[in-house]
C-alpha cells in the first residue's frame, strides 16, 4: 500500500470513529482517559525502553542537546503524562453544552449547541508527551484524531499509542478514535493536510518553518501559532514598582516561551527614570539589551543599536529590544506593526489609556498591569492547551477544549412553518 | 500598473483603513450607514441609469432571464438597499463587547473582547444589492472590505460605490474602508485570495463552481456555503398535522433557496399513512417525486425511481427525493452521509428521539418540529446575513455581524507577575 492509500484509509477510519466519539457521553470519555493514564503508569518500563531506542538513534544521528532534551522521557515525564490525562478527565465536557436559547417572534426557540469539529490532524516534533496530551484533549472534546509526531520519537509514540488504544478499548471506544501514524514517510504529512473529506482541521506544533510550510500547503483550516513577539509598554502614568516587576518577569521568568516579552517600550517622559533601574536588573540576570538611539543615550554604549530586524525578532533568548516612544499612540503603532499579534501589555494607572490600549492593540491577548507570561492555557483556566493561536479566525490565543469544538444552531419548534 | 500591483495597493490601503475602522465608535459607523442610505435614495436615477448600461450589455451578451433578473435594479430595489443599511445601523455594535470576565487564582481578571477580523474580501456574482449589503455589514462590524462583484454589474457597482464613499466621507471615515474593484480582470480574484498579509478572510457568494474553486485556491481562510441539501425526517411518533405542514412548507415555500428541503425521510411504520396525503399535496403544487422502492410501492409508478445521485442533489427546483427508512438511526445515518450539513429537521413527539437527533445530526442547523426554511439570518435575529456557512470552523450556519468578528482575550491586572 502506498502512502496515499494508507492515509486515505486512516482518514476514512477517523471519520467513522468521529461519529461514535461525537455521541460518547462524558463518563465514557473520562473512563477512557483514566484507563489510558493507568496503562501509561503501568507500562512505564516499556515506555522508557522505547524512548531509549529513540534516544540511541538520535545520538547516533548527532542531534543536538536541546533536541535530545525534548525527546527524553523519564519516570517523572511518564507520571506527568498520566497526570495530564487525569486533569483532562476532570474538566467539564464541552460537548452538548447549550447556550443562548431564546424564543424568536416566529415562535421557534433558537440556541447553540457545542459540538466536536470531527477529525483533528496534529503534526508535531519530537516531544513524546504531546502524543498523550493531544490524544487526551481530542478525546475529551469528542474529536477523532490523527497524530503525526516527529520521526525521532517514533518508538516512544508507538508505545504511548499502545496505552491509548488499551484505554479506548477498556471504555468501549473505537481504536480509530486516536491513530498515530505507523510510518515516518514525510509524504504522509502532505496527504494528511490535503484530505478535506476526512480531516476538519490541522494543528501544527513546532518550528516556524514547519508551520509556515503547512499553512501554505494545507487544503483544510489550520489552527496555528507562528510567532510570539510580545511587548510590554510602560506608560508615563505607570506605577514604577508594577512596571519594574512586570518588565522583569515578562522577560526573565523564562526565555524560551512564546509569551515572553521580546521588546520593551517606554514612554519618553518615563524613560530616564525607569530604564537605568531596569537595565541593571537585566544585566545582573545576563540579558543583553539592544536599544533605539534614545535608549542608548540614557544607558550608554553598552547597549547595542537595535535594527528593524530586532523589532521583528522573537529571540527566545536572554536578549531584549528596548525602544523609547513618544507616547501611547506610538507604542500601539509599533506593536500593531512589528508585533506578532500574540500577547502585549501596558503598565499604566490611567483609566482612559488602559481602555484605549485594550481596544486598539490587535493581539490575541491584551493585558493591563500584568505580565505577558500569563498568556497560557493553564493560567487562563482552560485546563490544558493544544496550542496558542495567532490567527483571528475560529480560535485566538490559548486553544483548549472549546477551541476543538464548534457550535451548531438548534431550533425547537412546535410545528412552526415559515409564512 | 499590473493587476498584482493594483491589488497589493488595494490590500495595503484596506489594512490601513481597517485600523481606523476598528476604533471607530458605533455612532460614527451608524452615521456613515445612514449617510450611505441617504445618498442611495438621492442618487436613485444615477443608479438606475448605471444599471441600464449593465443590462443593455448583458442582453447583448445573451445572458439568460434568470441572470438578467438578478442583475436588474429597480426603484423598489434601490429603496430596499437603503432600508437594509438603516436596519444594519439599528443593530447593536458587536465591536468591543466584553464577555465572561472572571478572576483567576493568580488574581488577574480574564475575559474576552469582540473585535473585527480586519479586512474581509467578498467575491460575488451579478447582484448589485450585495454591494450595499456587504459594505454595510463589514462597516458595522468594523472591518475594511474589498468587494469584487460580477463583471456584468460593473457600472451598477461603481455607482453604488460612489454612494458608499460619499457616506464614509460624511462620517469622517476613510474611503478605503470599502473598496470596490475598478477592474473586471479575472486575475484580480486570484490576487485577492492570495494576500494573507492584507486580507483576513474571504467570503465567496455565488455558484458552487465559483466557491469550490476559490476554496481550493485561497491562501486565506474562507467562510463559505457550498450546498444546501436539507432533509426533513418524519418519525413514527410525529404529530401528523405538524409533519404535513412542515414537509409541505419546507419544500414548497420557495424552491430556489438553500434551506429548502431536498429529501424527505419517513419512518417505515408511518409511511403508508403519511405518504399518500403528502404526495397529493405535492402533486397539486407540481412537485415531482423521486422515491426509493418502498415509496414507489406505496405511491405507484408515477414516482420515478431515485438513484444515489438524487440523495446527493440540491435540486433548487420543484423536485423532491423521498425515502422510507427503517428507523431514526437510518435517517440520521442517511443525513450525515448524503446531506450537506446545512439544515435538517425531525418531526417527532418523542422526548428521547428529539434529543438524540439534535445531538447526532452533524449540521449547521438542526431542528425539531420546525420547517428548515427558518435557517436564515433574519429569522435567527442576526438582522442580516453575509451568507450561510456550511463550514465547522469559525462560523457555522447563518453568518451575521458576529461572524465577521473574533474575540481576543483581555487581562486586567494590578501588577501581577507569574511565579
């Protein structure tokens, strides 16, 4: 069987399973999640052995330390996967939720019912834990899923898939509800993203290159996260302590996350007061600063001159671009122009400016007096996230269970006809 | 200037205008809508003259009567365009609506704010009134729009565009908020659907061929409506009068609309009782029936044998496919398999079956004891609709102002940082 035939077969099976899953009740789905978690805990040795096989091959192939780190599964990681599934089981079931029921003048009663999307294709890199997370979120939201993890994690993913299938069977759900590709052929990705008859949405997770390529070639909708070029703007009406704490936390709490601040904007009337204090703290933590002319005039030659490329860059590293702006208008302009519409924050005590910033900044998350690091599915109470979307259509920002569902209209009548 | 350059220029201007429009308040947008309506009423003679120019050319080109009918603008049509705009002005402004604000354990207050999508591209056929409708809906929802109407309506659309621009100027909004293509070059469509940097969503309206082609080629999300193959299923627990009225209304109220029933499904235990009465009424109205074997056994040879193609067809004509099914499960199976996921209804007095049908039928609108003809933006209280979506992502069913918006997360803090 060639790749195309194989993927078509997977797609057909997923579509069929999705119908059964859509009508599965919360108890059945939760039973499956718990059974999968139990199997993962029980099969820890098998999972670690499969992972060692992947790690050996990866080391021989000369993968770098960061990739090996992402690929590695240890006892703690196995326990975390199981816990994650149990947390998903504890979340409310979104499927079947009915909202906004109201009577129309015709006498019909109209509302909306939350329903699964159908079949979700997820393409990710070599992090084996994503296999369990993604399977759990799709299962709970009533979607069938086709998972294509990085080929480096092939054996780990197959071992996790065995646990998933055991759990599905225990709960009386079809094995095809979660299918993990049994091939590492790259052509399979091309097929997966071009089967609108079998796949309703694609969620790519990984590097920018992968995501851009998938978006360009997909024949089905894509929920994606391209870039996290986040900003904090310190207004001249800011409380200095809040400004200091937020600016430090947003940059230095973690360097490699998508909600980390990459450019700091400071109101010109506040720059001489705020920047030296901030700079010392950043330098103490080893953060390199790259600034506009005004910033360099205040902080000195130690600050490298920032170029346009700096305003556009998601460093994911201890590097921060700093720009002094004339006022909030210039800050908003800068953010909307150079940012990635992910997460941006203002620090201000001014009522009117907080309202304008919230309305005019065109990002998935817009914050007042809070660190950009809060933009996260767990912090937002979604329980878990399948990703953070920088798109505007369908799902924006952290995507949890609801982002994997849709709403259909329901009409309850009593024999009404249209006149 | 070639078409690509021209479209890029339009796109850039639309993106810029979209920022101004996003922050325009309800009063300003409503003032523009009223000013456009006033201009349309005042310029009636100019509009009708432009339309005559289009009609003359269309007649010379040998367009058929149905197309000429759609293209024709008369005094009543002009008044209806102006009324439509005033009705849009009377709708609540969705932009800036804040929902679900609640405190998280970290102390941040989290909610969602409704925001425009940005730039909406609309591609439609030769119905001049769509130009005013689409401009009005996009304007009210705070989106800039690029309109590409059928080339047969070129002069009509330009005349309407002049009124739109007059109204925008009167309200102090940029002319680039609504741009009507000044070219009939078909290559412009190809450019419009492939500028993700300037266009956030494409709404194609028109024939299936057009929509399928645009969906296949678009590089931006598409809100589309492909097919309206709607069903009514009469259960053996139905009230016969409701069943009769709904089945007649859903088919014969209007033949050419997307929410018209195209296949009638009847429970086997109810078929001998219901079908003869229904058939007489359909025949009296000149509706041709095409049935399964069982239907033909009950109604006679007068009923043509239905083929698989009949189950899949949106007739948009006085033709109805009829199938006797064993039970509700077979009906749901048939609808999910052959239908177009648009609008489907059950007639039943049974509590459990109504709940199962609502949950298990995978369509944008699912109804109990009501005519499928209710699936419509006006009947649903959306005020107006830009189209009916058969997609699951983002907008499903009738798409009104909310379907042209998105929600961003907003976070109100008091200096919170992540620990």
